[in-house]
C-alpha cells in the first residue's frame, strides 16, 4: 500500500514508520521533517501536500496537540489553538485526503485517553480528543459509501513518554509501544471502520 504518514518522526509516529516501512510504500510529512513539510493548521498547505503526494491507499495521522494549563487560567484562544491543531488539523486532513484515497483505502486519526480519563490541566486535550472521536464515528458511514474506512486510535500514555510527561498522569499505567503500533496496523490493514480503537 502507498501510505501517507503525518507525524512520522514523533514519539508514536516513528514506531509506526519502522513497523510499516518494510511492507508498504511510506511517505512521511510533518511540520519540520519528513519527505514533505506542511502546516496542518492551514487548509491551503494541506491541499498542496496532497497535490504533491498524489493518490494513496491510506492516510495515517499521528500528529497534533494543544495547550495544557489550569482550568481557571485557560482562555478562548488556547482552546482555539487545540481546535486548529489536533482537532481541525486532523479533520481537514481527512476531508481533503478522502479525494486522494483509492477505493478500498483507509484513514486513521489519533485522539487519546484524556477524552475518557481526564487529568488535571488537560481540559483542552480532553475536549479536542473527544471531538476527533466524534468526527470519526460520524463520518464513517458516508466514507464507507466511497469505499474508504476511517478509524481513530486512542492511546493512553505510552512507555516512551513517561520520562517527559509521566508526572501529569498519576496512577496511569503506561502502554507498551508495540501494543499502540498494533492498533494502527489493525486500522490500516484490517476491515474495521468507524471505531475508536482504545489502547489503555
């Protein structure tokens, strides 16, 4: 399969890349690295990316984020930052990408455990993760009519992130990277659609 992987050099993305590279033709894209550089918060930049990449069998997005902070200090603009990045960035990649994906292909997005198991200072990420999950569930039926599957992988805190952000997740059990990557493989190579593939 010819797969566009957005965020292929990130913590999870690079493990997806290593797993898929021997079996599939992988094209990586990111803000500052990868085969193509683009801005996932800019619709024009996304359109140009797909114009350059051409036809695909799958789109995988392992990128996107949002601010963290105490609820009493959060601003509307900080929410919009998360919306523009992790929420609409992924949604726009799917909306534009559907026109470039062959029938029988798939889209895999990424949300996260905070949509269901919140932490202090994580309200923005809880909000946008929940929205990404809702988009996938809502879009699956219409995409299926086009012959395209769509799923979202929702991982817990992964082993490779414990040192950097583990203190934000008290009591959370780290998820093995292989288990997380398996969820993406299941979405890409399997038959499921419209599912939130939870890896907690």
